[in-house]
């Protein structure tokens, strides 16, 4: 999983030597780096990917349930269904920042599995709703429980990996989001065959079985996730010490030129610095636009494929929905790898977003079902491949635990408001072409491209200002204002 030593790894090892590392020469440090990252990757990333897969399954399985009878069986209209989705996103957004501020004190090893078990139980409850009120209430609770997972995982990973490691790692677990579309379609296809069993329709079994799987995954994560580098029992003493020293290399140097750990004492001033950060609002606006498309895609791809007319029934629709997600998964990992190797985030997105823009531009204006289905590959690939870069960008450019916790969570809280757009973007009356919905997402993705461009230019300006001495007053500060702390473009 870990590539051969490259330029970044050599520079890292030289920094260890420069700052008096006790871990031997360059060759020994490179070997220790590979060993450390390999163990972290194989122990942490599969668990996080599993949790994120559960999150996306339990968030979007309502789209699969819709096309096999949910609305009819609980007597709700398309508009009421959309309101249920909107309420979910409202509560999801409101829970993200508080959850991230609690994470450090509550312990990641306890907090992330707790959230997972909680929303698994709530997902099961969706399988027993009987009316509109129950549907809305359970979706609201699901939003509260799921909201803290993604910002919590990004913050959690930043306590194990350096800035230059994060995009690939987040890309690897984020592929679970695209895999959820593929796996979710297959799973829904199988679970629907259970019906009717025990007096319950097939769509109810989708929620019940997937909820049970989520509870089981939450219990597994509690048993396997380490709380921190210091408590990671699967690492040797040398690897734990080396890993902690390695993280210090991302921190600005103190006034006397030594490396020190970042400040982790809670202060409201750090939260305020995060809220007022220009980068948060630029990247959050772009991410909002991307998630508007991504959530629309996840929720309504089965409906879009059904309206194209080449699938014989709902079960075949589920199977056709698998392939675009599978392709997006592979491309997402490749893009994340390239982003880490080049140490670029926004610049990479300036090339990935146009892929999705082309997809939406074509599907909105072409009538051929085969061409439209082909465009779903571009739509999925361009959007999913952009997410690891934007997701890790604020974590890369924020130093100080609570500043980083604030910026990561606030970015996601704003971005996830895209769910409000998604729920109303593809009403059934617009089918089979869905020109209006596709055009809205097209406009949003163009907007996102410009927000990313502006943030790249802003980060480049800050780096120039630091080089020219305009931030010298912050010399010795152990946060991102320090002139030694260079922003990632």
C-alpha cells in the first residue's frame, strides 16, 4: 500500500536528522516510516472505511427503498419523502461541529463506535415506520447520530498521519462512499427478495438488515481502533516514538527553532479563528456545490436509471446502478495518490471537477438513454475523485487541535447543506430527462470550480506574504500563522 521512497520521504528523513532524531540514518528512518505507515494503514483504514460504508448505506438506502414501495406502503407523497430527507440533513449539519469539539475529551475510540451503533439502531427503526410522522422523526434522529462521523474521522486521522499522507488515506476510506452505491444496489437487490417475510415488505428488510450490520461494525471498531499513537498496541515502542516525532515535523518550529507539539488546550479564541478563516468559507462553498451533486446522485441514481427505460424492473435498476460507482472508486484512489505525491489539493481539483461538469452538461441535453447512462460515469468520477482533496485541505492548512477541529467540522457543516438541494432536485414530474435537476448541479459545479481557484490563489498569496516577512510577528507561534507553516495549494 505504501509506495517506494520518494522525494517527500527523503525530505522527511532529512528533517528527522536535522532536528536530532535518535532513529538512525536515512535508510533506517525510511524503513521505519514504511513499517509505521503500513501498520497504520492496515489497522485503521479498513475499520474507518467500514464505518463510512455503513454511513453511506444507511444514508442513501432510502433511495433504494423508495423504488420498491416505501412511499406507497406508508402513504406518503413525493413531497413528503423529500421533506423527510431534508430534515435528515438539517439535523446532520447541526451535529457536526459540536461532535468534533467533544471528540478529544470523549475519546475517538469510544465516540466513533458509539455513533455508529446508535445510527445502526435508528436505521433498523426505519424498517418499522408506518406513517409520515414516523418517517420524518426517525430520519431526524439518524441525522443527529451520523453527523459526527466524517469530521471526526478526518480529525482522528490527522493524529496519526502527516499532512502529506492524508489525501490518499482519506481517499481510500472515502471510496467506501462510492462502493456503498455499488454494494448498496446489490444488497438492496438481494434483500428485496426476502419480501414478504414476517409480515414485512422487502424495503423494510433493507433497513433492518443494514441496521444490524452497522451495529455489528460499530462493535468491531470499538475492539480494533486505537485511541492514539501512544496507545496503539500493534506498534513497537520505536514505531510509536518515531510516529510522534514524525507528526511534529508538520508543526511550526518554536522561537528557539525546536519542534514542539501543537497546543491542545481548549480556547474559544481558537474556535473563533477557525470560524473566521477565509479558506473555510471558500472550500465549504465549493464542497457544498459538490455534495449537492453527490447526494443527488446517490439518492436519485436508481430513479434516473429507471426512467431511462432500458432496465426491465426495479431489481435490474439496482444492478445497473453498481457500475458507475465501481469506476469512480478506482479513479478516486488514483487521484488521492497523485494529490499526496504532488502535495497539491485544490490544483488537482481544478482538473477533476471538469470531468463531472462535462457529464452533467451532456446528460442534461441529450435524449439517448445509452449516452445518458454513459454520462453517469463522468458524473460519479469527477465528483467522488474531488472529495478526498477538498476534505483534507482544511486539515492540512490548520494547525492547533481545536482550530483544526473547528475548520474541518464547519467546512462539512456548510457543505452538507447540499443535502437540502439534493432532496428537491429530482422530482418525479421532471422525468425522464430531469433537465432542470441536471442543469442546477451543472451550475453548482462550475461555481465550485471558481471557489477552488480562488482558494488556491488565496493560499499562494499567504505563502508569498509569509516569505516576504508579513507574518514575522507570529514567529514562534505553534499554529498556522507561523511563517514556517506553508499552506498547501
